[in-house]
C-alpha cells in the first residue's frame, strides 16, 4: 500500500509515552526511526528504478498488467476541491503519524514523504520553488500552485515544504484548520531532524545524475537545508551536503512556531504532540 515502506516504523511514534523527554532511550529511538526512514527511501528508489526501466516495459510488451503504479485520487461527485487540514509543524515532529491519523479520520492527506509518488505535484514544487532558488543561489518561497494539491483530491497536507505556506493557505482556504506539531524541546527536535537529514540525503547524493526523478530530490534537499538553516551556501556546496547546523536550525524552528501562533487564529489552530493521542484530533 501507499504507506507500506515505513508505516510500521513511524507508527511506533505513539509508543513514545514510555520515554522520558531527552532520555537515552528516546534518542536511540529517534536515531532508529531516522535510519529506517532513510532505508525505506533507498528501497523505494531501487524498486522504482527496476520497475520503471526494466520490469514495467517488459510487462507492457508482453501485455501483462503493471502493478504498483500509483493512481491519482479522484474527487467524489459534487465534492469541492479544498484543503481542510494543513500541518504547519516542521519535519520530525510527528507529521507522518498525524498523516495516518487524518486519513483514518477520512481526510486524504499528502505527506512530503510521498511526493515522489505524485509526479505532477512534485514537478510543481521543483519548477516553481526549488529550481528557481537553486538557480538564484538563494532561498526563495516561489509561487507554488497550492490549488493543484486540492484539485488532486487531497484535503490535508503534512510536513515541509507545505508547512511554510500557512499564510497562503489561510488566504485561499479561510475555513481550513491547522495543526502545529511540536516536540518536547527544541534540542530533542534537532537531534531527530539532524539524524533524518543525514540518512535521507544519501539517495540523492549518489543517484541524482543517473535517475531524472532523483535530481528533484537533490534540489529539494538543498532548498530545505538552506531554509531550515537560513544558509544559502547549501545551494553552492558540493555533495555530500554539510550537516544541519544546530543553532540556526533551532532558531528557525522556534521562529516558525512563534509566527504560526501569531498569524493563525486560535480557533483554527491546534498545537499538538503525538503523545496526546486521538482526543485532541
């Protein structure tokens, strides 16, 4: 299924209840999840490469059905294309667990982890945000087509980059609800964030010049690191990209959360930790 690669690993987020904030056990858990997510990406890319360039062409020639190709979501008859719930928390704050929860509640939700399964949407982000920033060698927010996500059948989004565009969403979809996912502390968030970025950038590092779709990820990771670290040097440095920088990353994380609380009306904003379970949702 759509989430099969890493669903089991990420759903363990709900078991954090037994961890003491900042404990060795929680740190080990975060490292483990980061490694598993990175491995999941690698496995998916290998599978996609084999299917796209070898197996699927053979199956088509032989007239066999091609399995595993994602079908776009379809709006129900009479259903309005609109975003109803948007996550505005940084990555590694429980956004994937929340994606699964929202889908269980009936809101088709696009998490950034599955951008590569939605070529049209990923291409939009690449050409309207990531590539222009890379060419200019400076981080810009661009002009993403937010409506495309809604028109593709999604009612919710989670994770970066969409988490940064809450003001645009609020303007275009004034009835939308927002969820700010947070961690126990900025220090804990950074440990998890740094571990994840070290693992998920490896596929782009080695395959960006071989597989066209991986080049998008290379641009995305450059843009993402530049934005979170407020450092445009990520656009010009050679691979492998430098590690995440603790002080500017934490400052960015905290400033983002503060701005979200300031801009979004309180009645439309839920500040949430996955440890709180279902009740707040």
